[in-house]
């Protein structure tokens, strides 16, 4: 897993500066495009160009089962993980509809489903069928962790090889808000009561149950949560590890990353803790309704672009934000300057 | 101006109910698409259909000069109004780039520029060259007001005749944040100190100057601000009146309206005060950085979709929100149901 610490370059400050200057020349009040100006400037720096573009978007959705799912921590049965992967393959899920709308490349990757499926558009890249129940055991052994991180790297590598302009990672795994909540409690040293949320739609009582289980798990593994990789191994999931690996490899290859909601942002935090420079390549798409999300965003000092009360996962919130990047690029590249439009501003 | 009070139908609750039921059947946790579900449901009700669509977007940008501009209330000289209209005609402005991106029909309408221009893509529909300085006189006489309201109606009528799915109104007019701020102070009975903002980019001192002028104007006209139409006549601008007329005519013809930023929302508030049922046909695109916007949004009980720190006007914030509607429709129409995907959720 040594590659995780390989260096990550900074986006090019020279091109950031050129883009910032260019924005000031465009026929609009200074700063009046708000976040869209920042997107264009950051993309220009990342792409080392005067004219940033965002046409080729890559969407990898990682799916895996969670041992913790047997503890009644989700509003849905564990079988929904596999069912939804079938739905991805049949192009019926939200992520399919949205990927088609923005003309993104979409792939689903089984990084640890309980069943092994032979389906169109499904990549299988796994070492085991589901994680262990982290209430009793580490969720993964070291080999499983390493394989999942590498599965993420493999996906980002495919995206890099196709010269993608943006990498979006999504996840599917019944039980994974329990896993992510346990991890952020460990990373932020916070009480599960404060950060445990409804996931796919739990009642108040069920949230209490989930919160208590997470508290137990944190107590059980407390001596093994000293590093972010340990947190990921003991409390994580294969799809979350895959996101971590994908994010780090993308950044190492100068591929900008658009981070989705709660689970994805938890993976982003893990990635930053493992290799702090990775954050320079992150954009944050949206604030999810899931309770713990705000705390993770704050820890990352992230300002997400959207706040639409979404909490669906599977990369959906990130894809919804993509047109903002595309419009930001178009505005940056195609608007007239004051000089071109012969406008005197004084 | 009697047509302003003509009745406005409600969106169809039957189709809203069908759409709400349909959303519950789609392969996602209940409510997890957040605002996108609400957009699809509201559009279904407005279009009286099971499958809402949003392909044909109509953008009308109204431009006019303001008498108040001679009082140094803008960071830009008054000539920029005409210059920007030339820029619209040459397709160099933000609204042009954005309209092209979403494939909207775009038109600019001179409803009261100081100059009369003969330019491609520019419609001239005005009675006078600019408004009077509302510090000294009513901004418009009754005929000017009526003409501007009708110019808006004419634009919305063109949109209706082309079977548009969404009407977006934009504005251009140096000085118009002063006019809009004066009107919201009159409508909300608020102190100009509290609501006066930077417009296109004023210094703190210049904002104080602007706020003082607005206070003077409110005092001068205080006996003539009893109705929303009086507020519009005495303190408004032709492009703002055109927005009011356009919004009301659109709603009377069941054409959904997407309201842009501060100026447009002020027009929306005027429209609601004139004909309260119009609000049922409004969507609010974004929260602008302009100081007074939040207060107007709150008065309208509006939750805007975006908050990207934009403050450009000319319909730009509204167009940026359009892909959200399109994705909301696609998700509503194209996602698989649990039944279709054969997913057991219990």
C-alpha cells in the first residue's frame, strides 16, 4: 500500500493566476459569477491551460456488502445491495439516468458483494464476499483492505487512461452509513449520538440502536484505530476503501475529483488523512441530508456547491453538480471581455 | 392594466398527487432526491402530465435606463446599460453563453434604453428613453408604466406561443438595484440602511450614499406608495415593470416561471402583491449575494435552489439552475420502479 503515499503535485499556480486575471476582464461585475469563477480558475490550474474544459466525466460506482447489515442498521434488507447492482446494470437507477444526462462514462464495480454476478457493464474486482461484522471483528483483514484500495486505483487508472476531465466515485452498500459514521466518530473523536443519522430512512428508535452499536464497535476496536488505514480496515467497507484508493490515485495523476455525499466525503477525509496533498484535487458537490455530513465537510473545510436535501448516494449528488462545472468553463472561455465588447467601465 | 388581475389557475393537484406516488415507487430511498423530487412533482402538476418535460426554455432579458443613475449609485457608468445590450446582441454576455449551453431561446428587449439601437436579436418595445430620477419625480408616468407591463406581457406571450416549458426573465439597467431596493423598502416597510447592498460593486461609503438617497426618495413619495403598482410607478424601472407583466401573463397561461436574483425576485414580489395566485407558478433559482435578496425571498417564503454567491443579473442565476429541472424530469420519467427492478424492500 506504499503507493498511497506517493507524492501529489499542486495544481499550477501560474495558470490559476492567468485564469483569475482573465475573469476580471470578462463583461460582468467583478466576482459576480461567484463559485463558477472559482471552479473555472481551479480547473484551469489543474489542467494547466488557459481554457479549461469538462467534457469527459468518469463515474465509477463501487458496491460491496457489509457484515454490520445483519444488525438491523438499515431501512432496507441486505439483499438490496445486490439488487441495486442489477439495477445499475439494467440502467434503471438514478446514477444511470444522471450519467446519461451528462453523457458521462458509467461503470459499476463489485468490490465485495455477497454474490458474484455476471452482468453487462459490471466489473468484478474483489477478494471477498462482504466484510465482517465490525461489531465483533475487524471489517477487513489487511489483504482485503489492500485489494479494495487497489480496486479503486484500478478504476481511477481507467479514467486516467481515457483522459477524463473529472472523476466521480459513488457507492452502494446496505449498512455503509453505519460504517462511515463509525469511521468519522473515530477520526473526529466524536460521540456516535451526535453524528449518527437516518441513512436510507431509519426511525428515531432505529437511529438510537445504530448509534449504540457504533459506540460498542468503537469501544471494542479502540486500540486499533490509531491510523486512518486502521480505521478503514476495522470499521470501513470495501467500497469506501475503493473510493479512498481511487481519490488518491486520481490526484496523483492530476485528475480532478468531484466528491459526492456523506460516504464519499468520509472517504475523502480518509484520503486526506493518508495523503494530505490529495485535497487540492477535490471539489465537493453537495451537502447531503445525512446527519454526519456537515461535520465531515467542516473538518475538510469544504464548501459544497449544492444543498438540495438529497441523500441517495451512488454518485447522484455529484453528477447533479456537473453542469455547474461545464457552465463555469463555457463562461470562462466564451464570454466577451470588456475590451472585445468595447465597453468603457469608468 | 386590468388584465393584471385576471384569474390564475392552480397547478393540477391530481397530477401532483400522481407524481408524488410515482416518486415513492422509484428505486431510491423515499425522499432521497430532495428538491429534485419537488421540482418534478410541481412541473407534473403545472403541465398536467405524468411525464413532465423541460426542453424549451425561453429567456427574455429586459433592458432599460434609470434616471437615478445620474446620482452615482452604481460602480459602472450609465452607458454600460446600452453597451451591455450591444454585448447581448453580439452574444458575448454571460446570459448568451449560458442560454447557448442549455439551448434556450434568447431575446433581449429594449423597454426603455436612452438610445434606440438597431441590432440583431434586439426587440424594441418602449414608450420612453429611460425613467425619471425618482429622487425628484415619479420614475414613470402611468402610460410608461402600462407600456412596460405590456412589453413584459408581449414577451411572455411570445414564449407561450412557442409552447415553452419555462419562462426566465432577466434584466439589465445600471441603477436598478437602487430602484429595487427602494421598492422592497416600501413593500416590506424596512429601513434602506438594512437592505441596501453593493450592487455591481460599491464601496462601503458609496453604499451609504445610495442608502441615503433611497431614504430621501421614500420620504418624498411616501404618500404615493400605497399600492404595488404605485410603488412600481414611483420607484421602479421599465425593465422591472416588464418582468412583473411577464410573470403575471406567464402564470395566467400556465407557463412556469423561474425567478432569477435580486431584481427579478423584487419583480416577483410585486407580481404576488398585484395578483397573489401568481406565486404558484414560480420557482426560485438562486440566492444572490446582493444584500436585500434574503429579505425578499423570506417575504415570499421562497427556498431558492442554488446559493453560488452569484450577483450578475441578466437571468444568469436562473439559467444556471435549469439543468436541475431537466435532471429532475429525467429521473422522474426514466428511473426504474422497485417493481420493474424486482427489488424487495422488506
